C-alpha cells in the first residue's frame, strides 16, 4: 500500500514540473565542480527527488492527466540527465585544460646552471684573487681614446677602420678589447695596482665556428715601481698551471702589441695529447692562450704616470677560447644559442 501522504495531487505535480522546468537547467549550468553537480543530481534524480515523487504519484491521476503529466515528467527527467551528463563532461575538459588533476605529481622546477662562459670567468677570477688581483668592470661603449689612442694604437692602424670596429653614430664605439679598462683604472688611481677586467668585446667578424661579433675577454694589469717581466712570467706560470694542470709547460713567443714592449704570445702545452700532437693543438703540441707584455711607456704617459717611476705588465685572453679548449667545445656559436641540451651539460 502506498502512503497517501507521499502522493502528490494533480496541482502539486504541475507545480513541481513547472518549477523544475524553470530552474533545473539553469542551476546545473551554474555548477563549478563535481561535488556540487553530484548534490544536484541527487536533488533532481535521486530516490527522494521530487521528480521521483511525481512519477510515483502519476497513478493517482485520471487517465488523461496521467498521459500528459507522465510524458512531461519523463521528458524533464531525460533533459536533466542529459544536462548533468554534459556538465560532467565539461568539468572534466576544463580540469584537463587547467592541469588540475590532483593525482598527477607536482610540476618540478628545474634548477638553473651557470653559463659556461660565466663559470670560466669566475674560475679564472678565483685564481687571480689568490694573487690579490681585484676584479674591476669597465664599459662596453667607449671612445676612440680609450679603445685606441691611449693604448698607443696609431691613427692609421687597421683595427681603427670602420670595418674592424663597430662605431656608433655619435662617434663612440663598442669596445673591441678589454684593454680599455687599463686606461680607465690608471686614470683614476695611483699604483700599486693589480686588476683583472672580464667583459664583453665586439668586432664585426662574420660569425662562424670560431668567430662571433661579440665575445668575452679578461684583461689583467699589474703596476708598481718594481714589477718586471720576471713577475709577468711568474704570474702567468702560476695562472696557467692552476687552470690547465700543474704539469703544464708554458712557452713565451715574441710578438707585437702596441701597448706592451716587449710583447709576447703565451702557449700552454696541449693538455689533451700531453704535447704529443692532436687535432685540438693542430699537431703542434702547444695551445696559444693569451697575449701579454710589459706596459709600454707611452701608455703610462697617456694616463699621466711617470714612465721612469712606474713599471708593470699587462695581459689579455679570450674567455670563449679557454672554455672551448677546457671542455672540448668545437663551435663558439653554441655559447649564444640558449640550447638547453648544450647548457645543461655544465651543471
Ligand atoms: N687586447 C689584446 C687583444 O684584444 C689582448 C692583449 C694582448 C691584452 C697583450 C694585453 C696584452 O693587455 O698585454 O687581442
């Protein structure tokens, strides 16, 4: 026997159906998560839902009324079921889109690594730090005076040509060497001085495996009243052995630079083939790594030092070259392409 108190009258059935028709699809549409949706599903379609009550009350209506109300109630039920199914589907879709699948492991933030050029600069700076050299910074936009004139580079020197240096419209230039920093520091300070100056330099070279329009150099300078060429040799021996291994042999070859006199190019014995000859050293057994020399008196004069009272040495090296040698890198362009497959190898 059915409990008559659980049976709806014909008017009540109509009211329930009117209300469900007016509200259900709107309420389902507004739902924003699966919990709310399940609550609504139970409210509309559960055993105790008013729609279930409507369906079970149909039997008490006249035949005619029963037909139309029953049809309406069943249509509404299908509509609600379909609306809930679609909503569940769309919630699943947006969860995927926003990546809110709480069963997935968290997003791991990768640790950055130091760029190999920065790492090489720091490694070299640490060696000079042990010798009491101070790291100073210069500027990348310079005047002809600091890049050439004060460094005793004559007006007709080919490096001053617009094809060998980037000039700005205002008559300045992008420095083509870090030797500029020697001048900037000596102008401001009195000896004794021991500095290194790492930084970028620019040259309009065609980019290939061993050339870039921008690369890094480290300049070094030591000045006081008694620094000699022997000190230069001692410092460079110490530096190169710290960098390339304590068994390295070092060779000084006479060379010419306008800002040093005498000048040398410095070679280190090839640490790959142990000076036997290989493709990296071009079968020579030696690797050319830096330029150096005793500071030319003309440079001291340009900064207002008395060349009779002070003496010193300077050196310059290319950071990319050192880094390429140390790590067996065969293309300079790899440093600037931001390719993580390359950079991650230096972690
Ligand atoms: N400035 C030179 C260059 O760019 C490198 C260099 C050589 C610097 C000898 C020096 C030096 O201070 O003494 O090629």
